[in-house]
């Protein structure tokens, strides 16, 4: 194992075991290196790597701290990696969304509050009957984010937030080239919202599946 990897594993072990907890400040570099049997250089490289993936927070002039380890913070690294996707993997991202997002939508059916339902309704009403493709796609992202947040699962929310980016261009492309894409999307949004309002988890799941699968099916037919 490379010395930097070894240093990363040892710091990870301290966090997993509870020796270091969220918000804790790490011991001084010289002390920590001695305690872990590492060189200060390999420790420094490990700290730099762990700060990039939001495990550690290096504060100049103050020290190094364990972050909150909140799922949304940690999954920022996923969003960074996802940005390097190739066009030919968009279908794979859509397939993952088709697995996860209907489940999150079903979960939201029993948990979504009246205030959030009203906000989603107002969002759709504000679009009108003939929005531009760009307006519709922007609304689509916010619409699904609001629903997934209502599922009450922060990990699922962060995962789907990170996965939605690569499919944005495909949705715009579809909106510009498929004749009824805008009206179909609006209809599907209304159907999902209606199922949520009725607290019908299975209907919400089904409409969310149809909604994502329609984009996936269109893209598969055009590639």
C-alpha cells in the first residue's frame, strides 16, 4: 500500500472508530504523524486528499477539522465525478434514475406536507401551458428535487441531485426535437402531483417511472 493510502486509511479508521468525530479538530501534524507512525509528508498528502472529498476541512491558521460528514456534503464528490461522463453513458444515468427516483417519489407520498404540495402546484401553474424548453427543464429539475427532498432520505436526495446533471442536455435535446415533449412532460408532472396529493404511493411511483422512462426510450431511439 502506498504511504499516502496508508495514511488515508489510518485517518479513516480514527473517524470510523469514533476517535475523531464530526467537528473535531485533528491533533497537531507532528503529534498525529508520530501517533500513527507516519511521515509528516504522507500525512499532509492524506489530509489534502480527504479535504478534496469533504471528509476534512483545512482552515488556514486554525487547524484541520473533521467535517459534519453530512451525506449532501460527502456526495459533492459524486457530482464532481459525474461531470466527467461521456455522452454514451447518459442512458446509464437515466437507468439509475429510473430505479431510484420512483422509489423516492413513492416515499414522498406519505410524507410530503401541504406547504410543499402548494409550492409544487404554484411552480407548475407559473410555467403556463407553453413554456420554453429551457424553462421547462429548469422547472423539471426543481420539481423533482422538491419531491425527493420530501422523501425524508437525505442520502437518496443527494444521490439523485448528483445524477440529474448528465441527463439535463438529453432533456433539452428531446424538448427541441420531439413534437409533443413539452405537453407530455407537463401532463406527467401534473399526474405525479395528483398522486402525491392523493397520498397514493403506487400511483406516484408509476407516474415517476413513466416520466423518466419516456426520456430514456426517446433517447435510445435517437442514438
